[in-house]
C-alpha cells in the first residue's frame, strides 16, 4: 500500500490471469481487511502483466461454481460491498469472470488495448445474475444482450461508448492515470466519498431508506469534515479532512 491506496493484483499470468477456486476464495477476506483498515482510502484492482483477467479457470469450473458454492459471485459481492472506492485498472483481456469482477468496482479505467467480452455462451454455462444486473446498470440491456448472445469481444473504445468503461487511455499511461485518480479521490473528504458510494449503490439497488440518509446527514454534521472544508476554503489552502470512519451501519 502507498499513500492510502491499496493495490490488489490478479496474478496467474500463465493462464492470462484466469481465476482459480483458491483465488476466488481469497477475495472476500482480502476486501474485508481493506475495508477495516483506516489507512486505506482507495483500492485498485488490476492484473499482473499485460492482461486484467480472462475469466474463471475452465479446468476448475466444477469447484468454482457448482451447486450452492458460487465463488465468483461471492468475490463479486465482496468487492462491491467494500465501503471504500475500488478502481479497476484494465489492460488486455477482461473476459467472462473478469467482467464480473470489473463490474463490481466503482470505476473502470482501461488501456486502449483492452478487450471486453462475456463468454459463457461458448461453454454452455449461465452467467451470474448479480453480474448481469450490474452490467445492465452500467450499459443498459441491449449492449449486454449483444455481448452475452455473441460471446464476441469488443474493443476498448466501444466498451467506453457503451458505458462499460469510465475512461480509456494509452496503455503506457494507464498506471499513472489510475494512480493520479486514486490519489485525487483519496485527497477528498472520505465522509463525502464513502457516504456517496453507499447512497448511490443503494439507489441503484432500490434499497435506499430515509434512515440511511438520516445517518449520513448526522455523520456529516458531527464529523468535522465540513468545518475543515470551509476553513480551508476561507484560508485558500488544501483541506486536511479528519474523518476516517466508522463505516456505514450494517442495518437501517
């Protein structure tokens, strides 16, 4: 970790960073640890080498998603549930299960060589409903149907136009762009950032309640970030926001 930014790397380069059962199992406790660490302000999810993630390891499909054990969805939900912003830094293949992990992140910054594909129709398996729901929220139903029905990849510029990516940058600039973005988000009021993430995710999922809004408004008045922001504005200096938590309540 550096400067409040924790980087999580999908590292299986011999298989284009395909996710094994053990790799999927490692995701929930890892993101729970990041969520609990007050020093972490932003997380970055990326892949080792020249690709993000080519999906689930086909040779382990019976262990990864058989019966009641849906490891990809557990990993997806753990990333999405992280109360801190998560940025996906994508280069090369973002296929199948890789799309599922990327969709669970808050922002997706891609290199111009990135390829995006949802490939279960090549194997005769069902793509997780939770991932389809998130992808539809990003791009709408028609683009997701095209990807699922054809299992064909699209380039980074098309993925950007259709809403799957937030930005596309030259490959050589990806690491610096993601670092700059993470640093910028980390410099802002973490109360504002984390409350906004919680509220926006709940709006998207239809679970925002008056009690949740009241909690964050009360936290805003009590936290000290507002006083510091106003003082910094008057003094023409960078703010030093004091709020580091706690996270949102588990129940409304």
